[in-house]
């Protein structure tokens, strides 16, 4: 590691074209102000994450990026709950 690489690398490699991973990086960084709508079920989102982590959907970079986005949305929802 060189002295100019002190921040590490984002989860998606900037040298590769990965729109889903790039979007997940932005959502995780807080660049976008997005949140779940009132009619969206937090429990269903948690279930999706659990199923994805259990590899029910197979290994897929798009699913991985979607899980990262879902986790970020849940963190925001948990922060907003009383």
C-alpha cells in the first residue's frame, strides 16, 4: 500500500463498469436522500436481505448491490423510528 492510498477502495472497483455497485456506493455514502415510503413493508425488505444472504437468489453482483442498498434503506428507517 502506498502513502497516497489511505482511504482504501469503495466496495465496487472504480476501474470496472458496475452501475449497480456504483449506485450502492452512493446510497451507502448518503449522497442520495432516499427513504422507504409509508406503504413499503420493512419486514419484507428484511426478509429479502435474509434470503439473499442465504444465497437463495444465487451469486449475482446485481443482487449484492441491491442488498447493500436495502441495508442502507433499513439503517435510515431504523434511525427514523421512535
